[in-house]
């Protein structure tokens, strides 16, 4: 979502005549699009502001803009800590980025121009600032936000406080944006929402997420649609049935379970049990055997005992996810979990994290190895960053595929390849002559 918001801001600035530079050290204006989900992400931003401030002291530039969730979370505190920051702009206000930047530039020579632009936009009717957003970096794939914000209030999560309540974009606007992306050659769309299943409930008249998907599929001339993120309590068989029956909907479901312990799930305010989650996975796999399922897990939530953690491990073992993002619990002030007294010591969190990561890596490797010999469809994205003799892309299940360069294959093509070797993070494939 931050990537999408960054591209939206870039487009708005470009429309006003601003230009990209290759290297941040050459920039007159730097916008930091920040994340508040975990402390580590925020620490990186502090380091970056420090570096930019040092350049500013010697050369007078750059203008420093902090955007994204950290801007919303810290508000004036950020200014107190870093008086060099010129604009603090929360996720609900990015449509004003260009005019605010122009204001700052006009006043810049007159000295300090710090200003903040905060708060949520609740009335988004007619908002079309990112319509037709063009992903200038990777023209082959693009994100499209369909619902912003979240009101689930999982007890560890800062998102509802920084991104505000759920607001669906009108479907007409989404369809226009996708059509324009398609005209510009985009082959794969990833629809974004913190809790995408409840898309459209707040619209008048309401529309469901599967209904939105059907409308998107009906647009001609594009190949692939994915979406993230689903919430287990709101994901129904109807969605999986639709995915199984529609070629354009990729067989990929990202459904975070967070913890395998009912006691912890309750404290997390997740509103499902481990049994309910496992049953859903079982039925989804029955409906759609080729479905790739990935998840998010948090270890070290306050009060997580060894037994609770073992239950999480047991679920990872039983479900056999295609891959999993495993996070160390991070205290976010203002959330309910942050107030809990019984914090898990860091050394235990680190141990549980690396153990679970090792287990999932083993499972991912085993699953990738089991694919050896299979034919897969890959959307080619371009040269591999680590090996320029190879091309890379994604399979329908969203696995990374790499293969040797070939004169007839170029970025944007969808090709059929054979998996030669399943590795821990990718599939090494061969183009069949
Ligand atoms: N600490 C650690 N991980 C978190 N996540 C959200 N909040 C926290 C936190 N306070 C994780 C969840 C979520 C993913 C995007 O980030 O697993 O699904
Ligand atoms: Fe955060 Fe996701 Fe829970 Fe919403 S559903 S509060 S974004 S973890």
C-alpha cells in the first residue's frame, strides 16, 4: 500500500513539473514514505532523517517530507524531534502533496517552513487523484488500492489508528483505473486492502468483493489479478469458488493466522479460533487444490507461553503454507497489546522467530522441490538482480521463477516453463524449445 501511495504522490508531483532523480543525494526534495507496523521500520526512518538533516546543514537542501503512517502516528512529536522536517503528511492527505510541496518551496528561502498536514479524510466522494496511476518503474505489474483503512482493531496493530476506518473506493473509479493501466501495457494487477473481503460494504448501494472481482474480470485485455490481504473471519468459500472458476484470478491466497493458540488469538482480538482457521483451509483446498496459501505470523505477543508458541508451530507444520511472513512482536504505543504487562523477553522472541523461520523454510523448500518437472506459467518481469544472465518473473502461484535469458523472451511475456530445480526462495526453470 505504501508503494502504491508513493506512486500516487510521484504522479501528482510529476503533473506539477517535478522530476525524479536517480540518486537521493541529488534530490532537492526527499519524501520518506513511512511504515509504523513495527518499530524496526520506524528506526530506519529516524536514521534517514538524521542523514538528510546533515546534508541540509551543509548545503541548505533537501526539503524533507515525512509521509505515511509514521507521520500520522507521531504528528507534532516528529517535529519536536526533527525540526528540520518541512511537511508531515498522513496517508489520508496525500492528494495534497503537490500543492503543499509548492507552498514549502515558495517560502523556503524565507527560513523555517515546517507545517503539518494530518488527520483522516473521511469524505472521499469523488476522489480521483490516483486514477490511471501509471507504475512507471515496473510497467508489467501494478497495485490498485480498493479499500483503505481498517476497523478491526487487532490488539497489536497500529493500522486502524494511522489509516483510519475502512473506506471503499467506488467500483467505477477502480474499473477506470484498471482499464487505463491495461492500456499502458500492465499485465498483472494486485488489488490492495488491509481487509479486502469487506470491500464495498460501506458503499451506497453496497457491493461485495466477489462482485467487484467479477466486474474486473469482465474488462478485456489483461491477464492476471491477485489481491491481498484477506482476514480469516471474513473469507468465504464463495470467493474461493470464484477463483477456482476464473483463469484470470491467480491461485494465491494470503490469509494471516497470526497465532495458533486460541488464548492468544482472543487476546489479539482476531475473532476466529485455530479450529475454524484450519477448517477453512481444508475446505478451500478441497474447492481449489491448486491454491497457493501464504500467511503472516507474530511470535512473542504479550503473555505468549511456550505452549502457545508450540501451538503456532503445530499449525505451521500441519497446514504446510507455501510461504509465511513471520514477525517478532513489536510494541506499538496506543494499541491495547502495548498496555499488557506480561511482555515476552526479547531473547525468547528471537529464538521462537528463528526456529519458526527455519521450519517454514524447510516446508517451502520441500514444496518447491515437489514442483520439479511440472510446467508453470511465468509472467516475465525482467533481468534477475542477482544474475544478469537470467530473467525472472512470477508463477501464477506467485512463486519467483528464474531462467536463462533467451532472445525470444522479453519482459511482459507470459511463458510456459518447466521447473528444473526447486530452491528455498525460487524455482529454477527451463524454457522448452
Ligand atoms: N508487531 C509485529 N508484527 C505486527 N504486524 C502487525 N502489527 C504488528 C506488531 N505490532 C504484522 C501482522 C500483520 C502484518 C502486516 O504485520 O502479522 O499481518
Ligand atoms: Fe491490523 Fe490487519 Fe488487524 Fe486491520 S485486520 S487491525 S490491518 S492486523
